[in-house]
C-alpha cells in the first residue's frame, strides 16, 4: 500500500434509485433519466454499472489503486449486494471512474466504499460528480450521514472531501493493517444534496450513534 497519498488509497468502510446523470461541476445531479436514453456522445454521464462491465471496473480499479484494488470477485459480490449503488462515469464511450456507496447496518449511516477516476481524466470534476451522485443515492436510501476513510496524505481526495463538507472524526491507527493509518471522515447527506433529512422510525432498543 502506498501511503504517500495519490492513487493507492481508497475510501474503505465506506449512491438514489435509477441512474444519476452527470452534473455541472459543483452542481446538483441532473434529473434522472433512463439508462439507455440517447445523449450526446461527448457528455460524461453517471449511471449504475452493468454486470457485463464489472471486469472493466476491476481493470480501472487496478489502474487506480494497484495492489489495493478490489479484485474482480469482490466487485462482483459488491455488485450483488449493492447493485445500482455501484456507479460508473462514462465519457466518450469509456468508463473513466466509479464510486460505490453502501447503506450500513446502523440506521441512517452510509459508507463510501470506493471512489476513483482514471489518471488521465482527473481535475475535470468527475470525482465530485461521482461523489454527488453517490450522495443522491444515499438520500434515496434514507441515509443521513456518510463515512469514509482516507490517507491523510492523499491531497486530492482530502481536498475533494473537504469541499463536500466532510469533517474529521478521528485518525484510526493501523486501520488497514500495520502502518496504514487512515482518517475517518463524516459528512451530512442533506448538506451535500440539499435534500431534506430522511424521516425514520427508530426501532426500539436501537442505539443512537
Ligand atoms: C480523488 C479523486 C477521485 C478526485 O477526482 P477528480 O475528478 O480529479 O477531482 P475533481 O476534478 O472532481 O475535483 C473536485 C475537488 O477536489 C479537490 N481536488 C481535486 N484534485 C485535487 C488536488 N490534486 N489537490 C487538492 N485538491 C484537489 C478540489 O477541491 C476540487 O475542486 P475544485 O476543482 O473546485 O478546486 C482522484 O484524484 C482519484 O481517483 N484519485 C485516486 C483514487 C483515490 O485517491 N480515491 C479516493 C480514495 S479515499
């Protein structure tokens, strides 16, 4: 694992029904449309991954994260569990990035499990678009808070998360194994999406974390 930041870190322990479309940089996701709706060939768009594309996502992940990449079989099973929450960004007919959000076991808490943009497509707003699309899905799932972990030296990712309003909860020593400490960050879903908080009926005896 590369701890110098850059490309080898991933949000560990950490997306609205239907596809989320590409958004203006820094803006809200556009209204959903059908996955196969015709669109301009040069417009980047974000949509749920197709099962037939999981191998492509695995290859992209390996390009981005190297030895920390999710193997194909893990991505396959993440897809089985999280389905449309595994988002990809397609541009010029190629997959350029992906994000994986997951509703956690604690009510209202979600985790961002993966985010990556291919090196040649960085700095174009794709990472932020993917994050916002995942947050929109979190809102659909009734998730109010999202956590992720990041290498504190990964300036690009930390910068992105700061821009979205993530705050530091704690630094977790050896989070990914010996010598691999990570920052545990959290953000409010309504603050990112601009959508109202979810209303939830709390189960009796459920801890309020
Ligand atoms: C992190 C990553 C997803 C960002 O994707 P990106 O498409 O390049 O980022 P964006 O163009 O959407 O940038 C959005 C914001 O992120 C921040 N940011 C992006 N690159 C940055 C950099 N190199 N340094 C500091 N901040 C940066 C900025 O706040 C930027 O907003 P601005 O353009 O208004 O200043 C991308 O660098 C990546 O895939 N890195 C490798 C994988 C990785 O680290 N994933 C996250 C693991 S926790």
